C-alpha cells in the first residue's frame, strides 16, 4: 500500500488493487505519514504475553511438513505434542493457523494420454460451445457396483445421535449400469450423485435390490433433471494442470 501511495494513487485505487476496504488503506496511509516505517509495525496488544515462541511454532511446522513420527504415516496432535513438549491443543491451534491437516489426504490422477491438450480443448469446447440446435450427451460405464448388506441392522438417526452401522458388511454380488473413462466426462458428476445419495449408505441384500435402488434414483432424478453446466474453460484447466506439475 505504501509503495502505491508513493506512486501517486488515491485510497480507492489502492484499495481495489490490494483488495481491502478504503478505510484500511486510509488507516495505514495515516500511520505511515505520522510515524514513517515505525508506523507500519504491529502495535502492542492487550492480554497476557505469548507463551509460545516463534522458534517453537517453526519447529512444529517444519516437523509436520518434512517428517513423520515413528510407526505412523502422519502426525497427530498428540504425537506432535509429545515430540515438541507442547500441548496437543497448542499444536492444533498452530496447524489451524497455517492450514495444515496431516490427517487428511486426497487422490489425484494425471492423464497418460499423449494428446491431452488437444483433447481438453476439443471436449471443453464442445461443452461450452455446442453446435446450434444440438444436445451433448455424456456416456460412461460404472462397473462393479456392489450389493452390500451390513452384518447387523442400522441404528437410525435420532436427536443427538447420527445414524450408525457396522463397519463390516456382506457382499451379495455386483452390477454395472451402462448409460470412455475421463475426468472431463460430465456423466461422472451424475455417478457422484448416485453414489452419495443412494449407494454409499445403502443396504442391498441382492443384486435385484441394488438395481431397483439405482432405478429409483434415476426415476426421481429424471423428474426434475437439469442439464449439467460446464464452467471452466480449456485454458483454465490447462493452467491448473501446469501449476500442479510445477509443484510436483
């Protein structure tokens, strides 16, 4: 902000550039004019002084990012607390402040296709700009959907208690709805809704029950079905892939 002031910009322009309120810009402009560089320093805050030193915070962050505890693939707050001499609540606050979540993991897949850029542009171009008077249909196969039954009856949702089911299950066969595997295929969004709403927590004692549940989902979905809308351009997708490749 100070450099923008020096370049002659007014408060409104600086606020838009750094994405803060004009009042915030005015506050820091005034502090710089009155006290120069010293005015940009953080002022003393009320309350008890900090008990955790910067070096301790840095130690937690470095350990979290660059090491793992013995006998485990990732740190827990209690493991980190034991290793650093801090409380597990302090570790939790440090992780939260820096957006660290060692207990969580996500998967990813990069296409091995030799012509990914050309295909992304072709497919996304079709989604965003289909031919006049045309409808784009997306087809795929969702194989090996299992008919699963819990080993004991579900305990239903109650006030103050979530639905509970046994962690183990019985298999009663599989089926395959058939409406080319691709994360750009919009039918995968429909498969995701099917899994979340009907399959993941479903109890199916036979393939017939499983197929009936899938057909019921289709019937309900079709009553108020709407086209899925693709919003990202090919350039945005390819830029995201490039950023991921640079981090890797």
